[in-house]
C-alpha cells in the first residue's frame, strides 16, 4: 500500500451556456430563470448518488458520491449560490459528504420536503422563484412544482422529467450535479 499524495492542478472548466443542450423547454426561458438562482437544493439518493445502496458486513448503509459533483458544488458555492440538501433518508454517509463539501444546510429524514424548503427560504430571505431544486422521483414532485427552476437527472422518473425545466445528460451520481452547477455558474457569469 502506498502513502503518497500527488496534487494535480487543473484549469477550471468554463463552458458557455450555449454548450449545454436542453430539453424541449424554451432555452432562453431556462437560461433566464437559472441566471436568477440564489439557492440550489438537492435530493440525495438518485441525484448526488447513483441510487444504489451498499451494505457493509456490519449492515451499515454506504452511498457512492461522485467527486466531480463535489467540485461543481464547491465552485457554485464559491460563486455565491447557497446549497442545501433535503432528503427522505437518514444515512450517516450523507452527513459526512455534506460536511466534506461545506454544505451547512443538510436536512435528513424529511418525508414532506416542501415545509422544510419554505422554512429555509424564509430564513435565507430567498423567494421560491430563486430556487433550483434537483429531484429524481415522485416524492420530489411537490417541490419541483413550486420552485422557479425544477431540475432532474437523465435517469429520473418520467414524471420528474416532464416537470423539469432542464434534464441533465448524465445520470444521478455520475456527474449530473456537476453539469447543473456548471450551467448555473456559466449563466450567472454572463449576467
């Protein structure tokens, strides 16, 4: 086993908004809404993870997170956009990942997500129209119907894709959140 660390520095990826293909929604409307986002709220299972559950020998649930999603979230937060997690499950790995990324607002075990989101918006003095929410399953639809920017991942349920302002090219847990973060940063940079 090696105990060597190598540090690589990469130029930050900057993509123009036009390099993001969209769904059937009006792209200029999508871009206008995303350029106003002040808060990105994420579901976890199927969005930040691949939706799979991995069990250790002791029965503890493990989740798989994508490092590229994490870098995208850090870049988005650095640009001034708030980030929060609201998820129905309560896995310790989610809390660890939120802490690693510097996400202070992580709400776990939330079955009815809308009241939590409304309370969060009130505390941050942000309107629902300034919220982008990424959800992949039917328990996310209520929130997706009230926010300004409902977003989803490529492998989401059909109802979520139909509701979304933008559907990523990549599936959940495999760079979809990075794709969203890059799009928001690109659009807010050209404001």
